[in-house]
């Protein structure tokens, strides 16, 4: 599992080394790792000797890291230029850079655009303006320089620790920000690099160890991300003597006469994710379409048989189907069953949900939900609010509803009511297509039905994550998001990296589950 930390946690982990006079060692380790990463990226494109690098240099330690790294690159034959964005920069690092043959240019209000053009023409631009301790974004000539560079789209941008203007702890972005192709971060992953909008600005993230890792291991991470090994460990696996009822039965109330496709997609996606049985509740006309696609499913016109979990809401429209969803929600609450609550069923929530109720809104639905809660007050939350501060709002929703909340997006966040948050980002932008969320609901519901009992085991895979029982539902939802994202990526790859449909995502799910199961090695940490 990948752990991500706040900027303050990183600084606290560094403090003992700084107090013992080890600040220079920290900087040299960071600079060496940054230089190595830049050299690797450049050599993928051309010979290192003779290549050009511009370092955008701020006043603090981040600028010092960039200057020391540029000095190392200059000694390896690169033509290095430092754009100094402050009157005073790290003295020793600047001296090392100059001694290595680097050239310096002072940034001012009159030359920002010119320097942007020159930097964009270099082989690599290193953003070392602001670090984890910065508050707010770039100002003045630095902001003008970065805004111009963003328009010009440099050949290769490497961010030093994190893109300048990105909040290390929350992922909030203070524009302008120079989108990085690679972010070389020090000591541990910053939480802002694993949640949008920050993750969208950061490119590939490479972690350089600087000697604070043991201190970070003892801390509670701000964000968690499941790896393929983690997801493989959490996947349910039927025993030799399993039968359809022991493998989990999922009840589904989705779709309507108007949105029949939501029912077809959610039922079929659930069936492909491995439960023993899927029971569908809905209008006869819709049920005929569902059974034509998934003959293995059972149609229940009214009272369903026994289920281990429910999926409610995708495409639900009209009072008749809404009433079915309402009855199923009441039954689930009375019998302590896990539920996936999506779209049309989000209006049916009880005053307080248990953590095994997993809400799956997109940003607009989460804004509507939060605005409807009495505890939010009279301040309306907008979609733009959620998109700019998703980590804040997904935590707020989980805390106020008592449910586990999965906020769908390019980076999907899953928050437990306790504040534990998972972040998954395996998908592709092509997955922003009609029906994709219906497929996710089916995958998640099927995993719930199969794992409803094992998730509470104190010696099982979920316990191995070191999570309290109430937080394990978030891990399960994160695993579903990871499978869904990987299925989308696989489906797109099958079309040469091109567009896809929700049906294509759904068709890739069994293969993804099979490969994750096959690759899982219990001996690996």
C-alpha cells in the first residue's frame, strides 16, 4: 500500500535531522535524486552531454535543491541556466551551481515572457520555485513566467518535490501552475500528489529516499492507495466446495423505463465480478432487457429472496422504482446489510448511515447531497467547490452522513467516517462516458456481496491492512475503483488507446480480476 503524507508530517519527520545539523545532508540527498531523475528522463530523448536545462529557482530550500541538482547535471555535460525568482536564494547552492559552470539570470517584471520562451526551448525545465512550506501560489513576475510557460508547453517539465502552487497536503491548486511530466518528491509522497486537482498537474511521481522514511512509517498517513498486490489480496476467492449462495447474493434496484441501460449495465457488471447470484428488482419491461443480456440473473417483481448486499439507485426514475429502492434501503438498514447507494437513491438516506453503506456520487451529486444536509448550514456547496477541494468535501460527507463515501473522478477518493481516505487513479480519461458509473456500481456491489462476512475477520486480508473494522469498507470500495479503472485502461488499450464504451469496460472486468489474482504473491510485502 502506498502512503501519502501532509506537508507538515514531512517537515516534522525532517526536523530531528535538521536539529542535529543534518540539513545539508538532506539537501544533498534530495538534489542527487533529482539530478538522477532528470538525467534518466533526458536520456530517453537524447544524449545527456550538450542537452540544456533551466531551473526556475525560488528563495527557499526547494530552490536550493534545484540549484544543487543543476550543478550535478552541469558537471555531467548539460548546459545549465538558473532563473532566479528572488533577490536572495540559497547561498551555498548558488555558489555550487556557479562553480559548475551554470549561468544565472535574474527574473523581473520586464523579462518574464522572454525567459519563458528561452526556457521552453530547452530540453528540460525544472520547477523549483515553491516547496511544501509555501502558502498560496505564485505572485508577480514568477506567476507571469509560469503562466507563459504553461501556454508554451515546454518539452519536458520536472517538478522539484511538487509543482509550485500545489498544496502539498490537500491537492488544492493556486493558479498558475506549470504542469509537470514528472514530479520528483522527497522522503515520501505528499497527499496533494494523490488527489485532484493536484494529481492532474503532477505527472508521474518518483520518490527519492532522504533518510526520513522510518519516521514516516510510524505516522498515520493522510491518504492511502492500494497497489495491485493489495487488490489481489482482497479479492474474494471461492473455495472448492462453494455454491451460489455461499459465494454471495446481490440484490439490485437500478434502472427504470427511462434509463433501462443503467439496469442492464449494473446487473451484467455485477455478474461478471463473481457473485453467486444477482437478483434484479424492477419493471417487467426493464427486466426483459436485463435478462436478455444477463440470463443468469433472477427477476424479482416485488419481494426479493435472501441477499448479502444491495445496489440501489443507478438510473432509478419514477415513483414505482423509487419505492422499490426505498423498501430495499429500509430492509438493509433493519438487517445490517451493506449497500451501494448511487444517483437516484442518494435522496433516500436515513438520518445516519452505517459505514457499510457506500455512497458513490460524482462531484455534482456530492454537492447536492452536502447542500441538503442540515449540518452543512445555509451555505450551498457547488460542483466547482467539490472539484477544487475533493479531499475536503469527501471527508465532510463521510463524517456528516456516517457512510463510506466514494467520490468518482479522474482520481477516485473513498472516505471512511473516521477520516481514513483511499485514493485510486488507474483509469483513463476515455472512461468519462455514459454508463461507466453504472458498471462501477455493479463491480462494487458484487464485491460487497462476496465480502460481507470476510471483511470483519480479524485474521483475513482486510485485517492485514491494519484498519479498524469500520474503515475496511473504504478499502473494499477502493479495490472496486481500482478494478474499474484497470478495466477501463485495458479496454482502451485494446482499441489502441482510443475511446471506449461502458460495455467495453464491463467486458474487461473478468480479465482484470483474473490477472490480479494470478499476480498476487502472498510472500510479497
